């Protein structure tokens, strides 16, 4: 999977879960500004785990502030799983 494919798949999860337009999501987008709270982050992490077959620790979830943070976490996890 390329980085762009990962970004698109991660964006799709956010769009579906938060019911927002994909055009609102850039790497700099603050997740809270999209309406996500800490419970949403935990739920999103579970979806990312399912979609990307990775494990995300709770302490890592709580560090997420932007969509770019999500992408970096996933790239690190997917890269180490390969």
C-alpha cells in the first residue's frame, strides 16, 4: 500500500465515522475541529485497527491532534507490520 492509498483509506474512515465531507480533511486538519471527541478517537482507532490490521495503544490515541498524526501513526504501524 502506498502512502497516498493509506491517506485515502484513513480519510474514508473519518468521512464515514464523523459524517463529514472529505474535502474538509487535510493533513493539518485538527480532529476536534471536525467534531471528534476522545470517545470518537477511541472508536476511530478501533476502525483503523480493523482496516489496516494494526494495533494502536490508548496512549498513542490520546496523542492524536490532527489527521497528519493519524497518518503518521498508521504509516509507522503498517510499515512495521510489513
